[in-house]
């Protein structure tokens, strides 16, 4: 009976070692799986970052064009005011000469 008890004791230790190995293997497998997910996500993040830079460049370009157009409109408005003042000055001069 002692040999049988010893076999049971050794197989219990083997079962513990096997269970620990399976657990460690599962942890290593999950770490590899997560590492693969990170490797899959990084290129996507880099692509989104490049796309965001492209969007910012486009927005800056649009903003520059809008500001340039606004500046031109302000200049045209000032020139129209000056022309209006000149026409008023000429009209006043003509009306003064008629009197």
C-alpha cells in the first residue's frame, strides 16, 4: 500500500505542476494576444495622426484664403468710401458753381 500511496502522492505533485504549467502557458498566450492587438492598433493610430495633420493643413489653407478674401473686401470697402467722398466733393463743387 505504501507504493500505491507514493504513486498517488507523486501523481498529485505532477498534477499541480501540470496545472501550474497550463496556467503559465495561458498567461503567456494572453500576453501574446494583447501584444498582437497593440501591433494592430499602432499603424491605425499613425494613419489617423497623418490624416489629422492633413486636415489641419487643409483648414489652415482655407483659413488663409478666407482671411485674404476678407482683407480684399475691406480694401474694396475703403476704396468705395473714398470714391463716394470724391463724388460728393465733386457734386458739391458743381452745385456751388450753379449758385
